[in-house]
C-alpha cells in the first residue's frame, strides 16, 4: 500500500491511496471461496460451481466491496496515525472517476484519491488554572421554603363554591344555551351544562369571565373560545350523542351557575404526617429540612448552569478555528445531499454549531470522556418520568410506550448523548479553572440570568 499527501488548497489535502495485490488479494480469494461454498446454481452441485463462473458472476461486486472498505479503513488509519486535524468526512477528489475493476487480474493495483478538509490546531481558551470565573452562592433559602409550603398548601387544597367574583384561577359551572343569528336564545336550541377552567381557555376570552358572579351571562363562540377542537366541543361540552348529526350554531350564551375556588389547607404536624408520613416526613420541621435541601440543590444547579454557560461562551468566542468554507460547503452538498441554495441559506447558522462540535470533540479526546449506553438509557428514563409528571399521575403502560419511542428515535438518543457528553466535559473543566464565589439573592440571580438571555437573543 502507498499513500501520498499533497495540499490542493488552503486547509484542503489530497490523499492518493494505492492498494497493491498484497493488500487485498488474499481477502478477495477468501471471500470468493465463501461465495462458492454457498452458491446454488442450476446445473451444478451446491458448493461445486467452477471458479471461473463464480469469478464472472460475483468477482466484480465482491472486489468492489472489499476495496471500498479497505480504502475507507486506510484513509482513517492514516489520518489518526499522523494526527491530521481533519473535519467532516473525506470526499472523493475533484475529477475522481469510478475505478475500472478487473477481478481476474491477480497483479492489478487500484488507486483512489480523496480530498480531506483540515483545520488549525486548537488553542482552546477559558479552561486553564489561570482562568477565573465569577460564581455564586444563592442566599435566602428560608424565603423559598416558605413559598414552597404555601404552594403545597394550595396544591392540596380543595375546590369550594364561593360567593365571589370569578378570578383567573377559578373553575366555573355554566349552563349553555344555543343562540340564533340575533344572539337571542334559539327556539328548541341546544342546552348543556359543563365545568370550565378559566385559566385554560384562550387568553382573549378570559377577560369575559373574570369579574363575573353567579347568575351573570356571557356570549361566546363555543367552537373558538377554548383550545378544544370542534369534535371535542361537541362531545365534551355540548354532550351531543355520537349518532346525533343535527346542526348546532356556534354562538352560545353561558350562565355562571357556580364559582369554584381551590381553598388552601393549613399545614401543621398532623397534616404533614397525614400527607407525607409514608415517606417518613411526619412533622413541619422535617418538611422544612427537605424543602430547604431541595431548594439548595436547585440553587446549586442554577449556579452551575450559569458557570457552564460562561465557560462555553469563552471557549466558543475566544478559541480560533480556521478551515476551508469551500470544502465544508461541498461536503454539505455531497455528503448531506443539500442543494447549493440550501447550503448558502443555512451556512451561517450551521457554522455556529459546527464550531462547537469541533471544540467539544477536541475536549472529549483530551479529557478521555465517554458516554455509555446505560447513561443514555438512564437519561431517557428520567426524561420520560418528567413527561409523565406533567399529568399528575403515573401509568406504567404509558411510561413504557413513551420510553420505547424515545429509545427508537435516533435524534432523541443523539441529543441525550450530546447533553451527557457536554455535562461531563464541563464537569472536568470545572476542576481546572478558578472560581470567585460571591453571595447573591435568588431574585438578583434570576434578574442576572434574564439580562444574559436578553443579550444572547439580541446578538
């Protein structure tokens, strides 16, 4: 085998690879023997088809497969052994023609030329012991604990009928009467009664309900005031039988029959034991300890998230990366099958992700960080569990289906793996840099994050 490297453009190398008979011929012979052993052709006993027939029928396709695999293996082996900082995947050299194969020629050599995009050696900024990052200790967890207790008191409260005006978080029982074109009750029109969650209807419709009291009326388009589709409105709100195909107008008059509000409970030792005793939480003191610990974990995660963001910004903004745009655009067209117009349209945004992927890959190699299948599985299980918690209940059957769908989604698995990898890399970098820790209130910290988000969006 012979490999020659030459520079054909700035940051683009040409690799010419020649495979000699000694490189591929024995593999070719062995593969043909395997084909012959399995061949079952009419007029010949199984495994006894003549060699020249096997060569004629299968030689070229078998040789093409072997050469393709060998060329690919040899080029990547060369790049790694010679520490070539390449990008993307190698492409056939401009003007490279298909190789003319002669499987019967035992002395034939085959040459294929590739073009390889290269980059500069990376001097990654922001990750040395001399780099100092401002980080925080969030104070005032006592206030957070009291807020969480109030949230629990509200969450475990009970709906009660109140003789007050409707508020945004209330539910209302309404009776509904179908209207005619003059917006008066339609003779023999449709009647129904149902419960509404005021917060869950469209925002522009909420104002019609807030402030109303029992007995007050409001006119709505029954098919447009909520987020339900027409079929759901007909079935759930109007409660029309499935086999009833009568036409019903859109406009309805709703009368407030009752205003219902969740009234918070008062947590004390007895109530805490009743609600959480099965988890060994049987007093307000223990509840406060757990809430305080959880709040501290959340604060630590938020602070760490900001630190990782700050490290990322310096790594990304201060690290210089150079490569051939011409090569990358060609790679997008040929390897990713994009049109020239599409490449130009998305190239600027692509470059941002592309730069970070190269920096991240370099850091992964330097730090020796790996992501295991079990870590990806655990991440997806946690994500599926979070998805289930949105509904306030757990169903093992639904959970299993959600998890199965995630594991079968290649994009979902890739994103999970990438998140785990990034977290591992940043965790290692965190050990390298210096921290200047300051105290800050939760409110001030959140305001700081809002400002940073606004700056990013403005860029």
